[in-house]
């Protein structure tokens, strides 16, 4: 099976219509011999979280979460100006 990096800012547990498009597309890839590796944002501060959306993710899907750019930048700025 070939691997593909699937980059999606909106992916479960973020509740958004864009989330549905991303998860359904990634779920179909293995049917066509592509193994998706989903790269998405770590969503600790996201207000619209719905953990039940994980039930829609195909079992075995590899999901890698990274900090969103502005979260990283905000943390670095906070370190500089911390009293």
C-alpha cells in the first residue's frame, strides 16, 4: 500500500463541516491502496470539540498532531515578555 501525507487543519475532534469532508476523504483512501497519514493541529484551545467524531475515523488511521503556528508563536512571545 502506498502512503500519502494528508494535511487537514479540520479533523476530529474539531466539530466543523470541513471536518466531515476531511475524515470521509481520508477514510476512502485505503479502498484505493493509499494509506493516509493525517497531519493535523493539536486542538487543546479549540472551543468546538466533539469527541464522538472519532467514531467516524477509520480504525488504524495514523493521526499526527502538531501545534498550530500561532499557538507556538504566542508561547514564544509570552516567554519573552513574562515578568
